[in-house]
């Protein structure tokens, strides 16, 4: 066992292999095409192949062929076993120091006491998907959640189709604006309970660790901004994205947050991110 662990740590000790591993971890449980990984990390195909082969041999990732595309995902069982072994060995006698359940627990949302869960939705431009999610969260569970959104490379203006869909659904669009992620990373920024990425590109980018160790997940959806055709066809793409996000947020808001331990909660939000990629509302 120790030899296997030593080999896995050696593989992860290489900065570029670690970058591949971290990207796949941020996107878990998605399977990511090799071409997307290479593009996100700026790697040549043969260089990426060498890195993922080392991770495959160490048992840290799995590979699947879909048509002509090779796709990769974290092998979570092996990864958990690796780090469990280290934590149990290093923290013997003090498991409360290392256990995932030693992370800060969620407080009970009590609006009367002034506590509400804080949720951040992230995409690249903060002009469509994350703006839709922010508005929906505020609408369906505004009594318990404060909703925010931001972009890693925000656009100067909101997408007019997104604004139009929100207005049609009765949302207050006057409070919306495009915001840079840096706005929520200073010492005076809100401390989030949940952080969700809603586009693949944002999830592929490196982000600093969030204060307070919020529960995070990837809820990626196709970019409706890229829809082509008539205005009616493009509007339909935004309607479908709105519906998919609303379904996910309704499922999330219905979770019994107080009764779930952190691992169960993480599993639940990951599973929500695997629901349909489009919807109606």
C-alpha cells in the first residue's frame, strides 16, 4: 500500500500533472475531452497524453472513449483511498483535525436571527447563465439565501436575451449588473456557503481558495449566447437554459441542508449538476 501511495504522490508532485488532476477535480464528476483539457491548460496533445497516462497508471483518473474522443475523469474511489490513508496515518489519534466533517458546518438559516446562506454563481462573462442563476435563486428561495454572481472575465453589459427572459418571468432586472470575480475575493467580501460554476470555461480556470471552505460544485450548461438562427431561436436557447437552472435551483433549495453531513451534501449538489442540460419553465 505504501509503495502505491508513494507512486501516486510522485505523480502528483509534477506541477503540470497536478494541474491536470486539479482541473479534473474541479469538473468532477464530468468526463472531460482531452482536447478541452489541453486547450484549458495550454498543453500540446502529446504532452497532455504523457501527463494523463501517468495519472492513469497511478489509478487517479479513468479514461473513456466516446466516438473518436478520449475523455477523462477523476477516479474518486482511488483518490479518496489515497488521501484517507494519509490522513489516518498523519492524524492518528486526532481524526477530528483531518476529517472532511471537521470542516465548518453549515449554520441553520434563520432570517430572524440575521443568517442566510450565501450562494455565488460563476461563469466567464457574467452576462447570461450566472445572471439567470442569481435571479432564480433570489426568486425561489430569497427568504433563506442571498444570491450573487460574478465572472472570471466579465462583459461590460448583460446579454439582452438573458435580460429579456428574466423580465418575461417577472424578475427585477434593475438590480443586475456584470461583476468581476475579484469583487468577491477581498477581505470585506461575503463569506459564501456555496459556490457553483455554471460554465465549463470558468470551472477550468484556477481560482483562489474560498474563505470558510464553502461547498462547491460544477453545474455546467451549454452557452446560450452561442446559439445561432433567428431571434426567436436564440431566445429559445435562453429559455431552455433558464428552465434547466430553475430545475437545479429548486432541487438544491429543497435539500434538507441541516440534516446532511458535509459529504452527503457534496454528493447531493454534484448529482444536481448532472441533471438535464436544458429545460423549460
